[in-house]
C-alpha cells in the first residue's frame, strides 16, 4: 500500500482519527502512536504529525495523555519527574503547554485528572488557570481521590498553543510531614490529560 502525498490534509486527518479511535478502544494510546510511527505505509511527514512533539502541533480531540513520553512533551515549569501514576507539581505553580494540530476545528474540552498531596492540616486547594483567570477549582481532603478539572478552549483563538497553569495553596514536603526524607515541596499531581469535543464523553 502506498501512502498519499504528504500534502494530502484529508488523508492526514483520517490517519489521526483512526489512530485516536484505535487507541481509545484498546487503552494504549502511546503504544498505538509508536506503532504508527514505524509503519512503512505512512509517509514520513504523516508519521511526524502523529508522534507527540515531532511537529509544532500534534494534539487533537480523542487523544489522552497518560504517564510517559506524550505527557512529558506538554509539561512546562514546575513539575517533578514522571512516575508510573503521573507527575507531581513542585511548589505552588506549574505550567502546561498544549500544541494543537492546525486542522483542529472548534472548541476542545481539556480535562485534567488531578490528585493532591495534603499538608499537615489535611486539606488542599487546586485551581486551573487559563489566560490568567481561574477556569476550574477543586478541593481535596484525601490523597486517594482523583478529581477531573475541565475547561473548553478554542485552539485557534489561542494561536493553536493552549497555555494552562495549575495553582495550589499549600505545597509541603513528605519530609515536613515525617513520611520520608523527600524534601520536594509537593502539592498537586497530574494523572492524565483527556481531549474531547464538548458534549462527547
């Protein structure tokens, strides 16, 4: 099978749509992306479009970013090292930079699965900021709960790159709580990023 010319945008969009569908069905989005990268039937430019970080814009509705390479690509300042469940914030402010594919149409719902590291008082406040304003807020009284913080954005109104901030009230370290020698000042943890069209599950 021969791939269409690299400039065939309709074909590229179909490849992305099919990749996202397969990934959602089997729950292995990063693995599907890696498999598509090595598929000989895809033109090099199309493979670059699918692989996170290979081109300026690669995100589109239907994708989810879990712990791993894809999540690492969108982390800005304020994050620790990625672990098997996700990644902790270090300090009270962290940045996310989401570069969207130019062919994305309309609004996109960005949903963050967030957990919290609690201070001694046992309560943590987390805010999701877009363009300097609070778009979502969540309160945590347990370190075992995961909450979803969402907002709808139009990537084209943001220049195709959506910059988000997560702000927390009380960063504290495991060492301060007597849990370990870890002196990182933790506050909130990012478990997953889901992208969808508003109104779709």
